[in-house]
C-alpha cells in the first residue's frame, strides 16, 4: 500500500505548483502582478466560502484566523492587498498593474467561489491547504515580478508586505496542517483532501500563469 500522509499531500501539491508555474517562469511581470493583486484583494472570499462548509468549530477557528490575518489582524491599514498596493505604487508601471483585469480571470474567480461553496467539508479544507501550500514559492515569484517592474530587491524585502508574509505564511501553513490533523482525527479521507488541494493548485495556475 502506498504510504500517503498529510505532509505528502502538501509536498505533492507544492511539486505540482513548481512544475506548472515556477518552472515556467514569469512571462509578463505586469500581468502577473495585476492578477496577484486582484487575487489578494479577493482571497478572503475563498476562506469565507470554505468556512461556510465547515462544521467542526476548531477548523472554523483556523479558517477565520487566516482570513482575519489577511484583513490586517484588527488594523485595516494592514490589510494585505493594501500593503501590496503600497509596494506596487513604487513601480513606474503601477498604473498598468492596478488597472482593471480582463473578464476571464474575474469569471474564473467567481466560478471558483461557487465551486467551493458546493464542496464537501473535507474537500473545502483541502482547497485551503492547497491554496496555502505554495505560499513561499509564490512569494519568490512575486519578488521576481516586483524586481521586474523596477523596484529594487532591497525595497521589496524591507516592505511591510514582505516582512509580514515571511512571518505569516509560516502560520498559515501551520493552520492548514492543524486543520488537516483535526480532519484526519475526525475520520475523513485523504483522497478528498487531496482532491480539494489539487483544485486549488489548478486554480492558482490558471489565475496567475
Ligand atoms: Fe497575505
């Protein structure tokens, strides 16, 4: 029998993201940042949609905590999408990056929220785990893209957005793993968690590739 555990699932999801996104590299830094900024401004809707599926209070707590962190932990000036906008505004291409996205990306996002709202509890948890699993890879891509639009690497690394994320993503991934531990203790199937995680990786790939 194949030995599959929670850490395996996260590793499989990361390696899939690496193949589908990281190895391809960023073709258009402006477009990448435009899409990531949009996702950043909407991401808590995914946490909320997943939360709406979850019946276990301990997992409700973890998802709410991730969403609350994205929304600035009680300080609305620290909302992550605002911090990212502040950073992007240092680029001479800022007006292109912050302009409206094309409809197909918006449509994909809306369809994903609807899909998530109809998932089973364990698949929805898997989706959030999949969303968080490649966080460090995404930060690295983001760093490259920001340098690509003319912001110095030092400015990027010392920005509030990056300082917070190098700390916070660790917490998010821990929350995701904790949620999976609770799910497993509750007798859910790994295959369903994986299925949700795989959907998240495909979503991210389409969203930012
Ligand atoms: Fe964030």
